[in-house]
């Protein structure tokens, strides 16, 4: 069904989406994704593979005409210490800059959420994300409400979220800065990637918000942690944004 939406998009070349589940993560497939990813952000294959295998599924985007990988997004869910609540975790998000602004990552996230909600209709879902500036802007611009991680917040939800981010850091061998809430992920943006974006991109409200909490994002190997709940307001905003970008 999602590929039907993509085929009907006004954008050329066409794109298709394929889902690989964890048992389908062969080394050859992961190396294909890593080779694509390394052109955007430098990361060794061993680290990439460890992180990939912590996820349940990956959505792989390909050019319909050449079958070349032009993007991917990993996903999984996890428990959280709140009644009838779970977290949705998006793993690595990589999209070829030539295929940005099509809503592919939003379509992927919405598809994964709906699959989980169909299986567990009475569960509340919270989306947690460790994001580069590009991943953050692409998500935050499509939401009505989100929050940066605040490890000192006292509310039950906020403390549950903080505990989940700490667990993520341990599971992925990342370093969580308890003072700022930033995550050192040992992934550095290449100069070529930064040069693809005009200054107007970094002047966007979401980009400025990101730079406020992670001012050295160009060189420090850190991502920003933020989260949101799949509320009606956020879902409606995401659907509208996907519709605008696909048309």
C-alpha cells in the first residue's frame, strides 16, 4: 500500500520502500546500507552493524529505476516504566540529499507506528530519537509538539523517558552527557554533507533550536536527544506534511 502512494507521487525518479526484519539482516545487506551511509556520515562497519542488530526492522528506500539504495530507517519498540506505554525508537536515518523533502522518513515512521498500534490498540506510544541536525529538522518541522531530553525533569513521564535514554546509551555503547542531555555517538558529519546545505537551512527555526542545545554539532560527534508522544495533534500534522511532500 505504501509503495502505491510512492508510485503516485509527483517526484521523479520514483522510489520504493522495502522492509527487512532482523532475521533478514545478512552481512551483505548491512554492508550495502553501510556503504551508502558512509558517504553521508563517517562510521566504521563494526559500529554500524552492532547498532543495526539492536533494531527489529529497517525500511529501505530504493530508486525504482536502478534499485540503488537512496535511504533507510531502522525501527524497534521497547518497554518503559509506565502503565500501558511503550517507546518507539528510530535507529539510523539516512536519506540521499537528492531525495530529501519527499517525506520518506515520515512515511516510514507513520507506517511503523500504525503497525504497532494495530497490534496493541490500547498502548500509548512515545517516540524517542537521537538525531543529527538533519534528522531533527526533518522530524521537528512536521510536529505540533516535542521536547528535548531534560534529565533533571521531575515528572513521571519525563523520568521514564530519561531512564529510557540512559538504557539506550548503555545498549549502544554511547555516552550520555548528564549535564546537557546530548549523546556522544561517535558519528561525524563529513564536510561534503555539510556543504550540500545552504545557510538558509541552518537558519530554520528547528535548526536554530538544535544548535542552541548542541552548538558544536558540526564537529563534536554528538546527537541531540528529543521525544514526543503520538498524539492526535502530532499524527494529524505528520499526515498533512506527508501529503504535501508526496503531491
